[in-house]
C-alpha cells in the first residue's frame, strides 16, 4: 500500500554550527527519503515564536524560540511512504540520552534542547510547517 507523505525537517543551529548538514541529509537519503526542497536560513525570534506557537504554554517555549533563531538552520521537505513516522523514528527521542542507537539525535544531539533536528509530529502539522517555510 502506497502512503506517500511529506514532512518537514529542520537541521537545528547546533548541528549546522558543527557542519553536520551533509551527514544528516545522507542519513535521510539512506532511509529512502527524497529531499524535495531545502534552504539554509536564519529566522527571527518572532518567526520562531510563530512556528512553535503550539508549545506557547510550555515552560521551555521561550528558550526553544531563542535557540531556533540563534543561528542558521536548514529547512527541508522530505518525502517517502509514511514520512512522518519514518522521520520521527530516524530522529530518535527528544532527549539524545534516551534515543536509540543509529538515530540522528543519538549520534549528534548534545542535549534535550540542542538535539540537532526537528520533525513534524503529524501529517496535519507537516502541511502547516511546510507552508510556514515554503510558501510558494
């Protein structure tokens, strides 16, 4: 059964700063993802606040927004069958300590905050997040 989906992936400032973009992109490609669109950008804190609005009430919201806007990021649209779940599996647990071996966060994540990557958590949110960065 073909279930082609798109999802948003962000390579966060800690990973960009360490020049890990190509290694992370290779990990996606090796798992069968196509990178349909990508761009390296730096966003303002106000844009990060809009992007992470869903977390507005959480205690880490302000730090999260400050962090995402602290340096360049790479935003990508990934595509494959069951892309949302596949991306979340490849990223690993939010806290790199809890992430499984072979996941991006286990390999590159520094901390629960600096965990190298973001990925959409549902097909619905993927559409919203992709539109946020790639309004054509």
